[in-house]
C-alpha cells in the first residue's frame, strides 16, 4: 500500500484578521471591471459598475509585501460614482490622493509644482501595481465576521512612515516623462499629461 507523508508540509496560516490599525506596506492590484465612460475619462476598462445600484468603483486587492503578515491579501472598493450623491466619489478621490502621497513620498501639505504633478495620473492603470503604506481597518463580511480591509494610506508626515517604507521622506517623485506610464503601456496611447475629467 502506498502512503503519502505529510509530516514535512507547512502549517496552515491563520485566517484571523490582521489587527486593526496595523501599518503594512502593500501592493495594490486593480481588477478590471470592463466599464468605460469616455465622458468621465474612464476608457481603460478598469472601472466596475454595479448593475443593481448604478455605482461605479475600482475593485482592488492589496497584498502585504513584508513583515509578520507578508503575502496576506485584503480587498476593498474605491468609489468613483454613486447615484446617491457625491460623498462616495469624494471619499474615493481622497483615498487615491493619499495613496499617491504615500507611494511617491509626498507630504500632504506640499503644494509645490513637483508635488502637484506627482499627484496626477494618466489613467487608472497607473494605480495597478502601486506600492504604498496602508493602515488596516475592519468591516463585516457577508456572514457578519470581521475582515481586514484597506481604507486609508499612511503618508510621509506619519512618524512611522520612513521606517516602514524603507527610506527617509524624500522630495516628490513623479514618473519620468521619458518613460511611458502604465496607462500608455496598457492602452497603447500616449501618456496623458492633462487632468482627466474624473480628477477635476
């Protein structure tokens, strides 16, 4: 009789939520939803539309890159539009701005030309694969159980930012103009230098 020996197999990971308030460096992946609205500047298929509610959002996955919770995944939505009013979209814009500040080392109070340029993206593809420092939050899943989510980014003004991002706060860094941005690579279009309508 053949036996399969599992003694050397790894122990299973805990599925307990990452403690609320934990700061972790993450890589964000946007799951394309295929929804486009050229009037809003959404032409790259990254947005998702809920057919029942009419809301539009980015469906995002966050993977912890290092530390105790390395490789753990969290999922959250970034609001773009809601028929109920502007609040959800405004929250989404605030979150994206904080992500860019965190990823590109921009102090929230820095309004220099370089900082303002670093807070611009050519399309949602520029957010796909972006790495930043996130603060873990909790919300209830469909079964009423706590789950870890990402709703906010930690920026260079936070006392732990430099240590956790692996570098001291630096001058704002925008993607080099000589290299096509991710949006251009994904769409085959030239990089967009102006501000799309959804970013106004």
